[in-house]
């Protein structure tokens, strides 16, 4: 598992409700399936590689392994020189390198579009804050025949289903005193609550069943 904070493992200590969706993903699988989460807060396709984190993945990758890759939230931060990757050039090029590296070692790459932020406007309409980043992943997935978990499209549907108020349950919306990790309360529309992490995993499993039928036998009944 390779990606940013929406996927990364978060501490259980300190009354912290924030969870990355990868944290609960293994719970959907039967015993004996090995998961490694290399996702890290704040990383983009650029910084993940520049910091040597991708090298670690490559060192540990074995033939036949599956690698789920989800970036985009931080690649689009144009004012962050160490992270910004232009969607139609650097971001796309980094994804191509990831895919070629995984295939070069006999692994199975899987692309995931970035999950949607909870970004409703004053009229209650959801704003697409990822733009070309999600589109590039879809285009690249088709061009290079890489299985795709379209988590952006799926979470957009989920947010519409939940609506403006109920969708707060999916993210970090807490009052002062609810959790010691957020003594002043929290309003965060990017990072997931436990409820949100499980709902995104529900969607990821739906995508897995469609894109990777050979892995369905490893899911719990």
C-alpha cells in the first residue's frame, strides 16, 4: 500500500479517532494475507520517491505481490516545492515510473484515484477539488491496462448519498472535549474518521471484486 495520509496508519494511542482506510482494509480479508502499509502523511508522488520511500517498497517487493498506489492530495499543492507535481506531466510521469518498476519486479500494480474531500459549496453542491489528478489516473490506467480503484468517483457518490450534514460523520468533525487528540475540537474535511475509513474500505472491496476477481477468494465471507 503506497500513498498519503488518507491511506496511512494513524496512532491508536491518545484518544485519536483519525484513521487511514488501509488500517481497516486487512480486516476484510482472511487470515494469512500479508499487508504492508508504506503510505505516509503529506506525501506526493514526488516526495515519496525523493525521500527514498519508494526504494524501500522496491527492496521489499516480491514477485506476485500487489501494490495499491493512491496519490493526488499533495501533488496538487502548487505552493509546496518539495511535493507539487503538475497533473499532466510530473504526476503522470511518476505514476508511469511506479507502474514500470512494479511490473519490472514481477509485481501487480493497482492504481487508485484520490478519495474526494468533503467540499460542499453554499448551495450544497460538491466541488471537485482534485480535477485533472483523478482524470489522469483514469486515463493512465486505461492506457497501460492497470487495474483501477476509482475511489474518487465512489466517494463522490458516497458524499452525495450522505448529504451535507451526515457526511461529517465520514471525516473529522468533533467538538471540544470529544477526543483528547483534539482538545479544541476539529473540522477536517480531508482525513477520515473510523466510520469514513470503513466506508472507503467498503468501496475499495467493491472495486477489488470488479478489477481483481482472482483475489475475491481471500475475502472473508
